[in-house]
């Protein structure tokens, strides 16, 4: 029989202490993402995986907004974030802070997600617009590109789903969790 764990049994960092907690050295960069639900879900996922920060670029919606809050469930208060006018500015800021730029996109010469190995360098993951994907100018300067293997007919995932899949795989690898 299974019984749900009580909040105090989960061993999570409290909201007051989260900004000083040990974060995974990953930044999520969302460029020209239209959906507030994608943004809110990304915040919530980044909180779950203790991600360093989110950079919101271009016309990507920014908090506070009730539609972001609806899916973020308070994570806009626990995950550091910053807005940049352009993706180029966000990538330059990440690079200046020592982050490798990794596009998440279906491109030639990409690395399949399960084969991507970090060398310990902090990573800035770039997710692009829901329709057009990662900006070509960013693909030209990215240090790497990761592709999520897919076998269905659509070959497309919602951004918030992609963020969750990629973060699970990377954080699992960074923390040395065994494969099942």
C-alpha cells in the first residue's frame, strides 16, 4: 500500500532559504516563447530541479502575470530570473559568466540527449519559439546542440515538456544518479 508523503517528509528547502541553497549550474534561456503556461511550467520545473536561473528574452512573457502564476505555483519567487531584450544579450551574459551555450533543437550534428556528457562547465540551455525554434544566429555560436529522441509522427514536444525531460537527464547525470 502506498501513502502520500507529508510535506515535512520531502526534505525540501524552505521558500525562505531557497535563494541560498545549492543550485545546479544550469540556466534556462527562453527566447520569444509565446505561451504564459510554458513560462510558468518552466519556472515550476526549474524550482523542482534547483536550477540557477531563467533568462526570459524578447517577447517571452515575464512575471508577474496571473497566467504565469497559474502554472508556476509560486516558483517565480523561488527561481532567479532576468529579462533580456534580445537573445543575443542573454547569451552574451551567460557566456560572460562562464556558461557553455547549449541549444535544444533538432539540428544536424546535434548530440542525442542521452549521449550528452557535461565536462562540469556550467550550462545555459536555449529553448526557442514554439514554432520557429532556436534562433539561427544562436545556433551558429552555440557550443553544442542537444536533441531529444522522438519516435512519433509529430517530432515535436511542448517547450515545458522539453525543459522537464532535458533537466531530468542533465541533473541526473550531474548528481551521479544511476540509470535504471
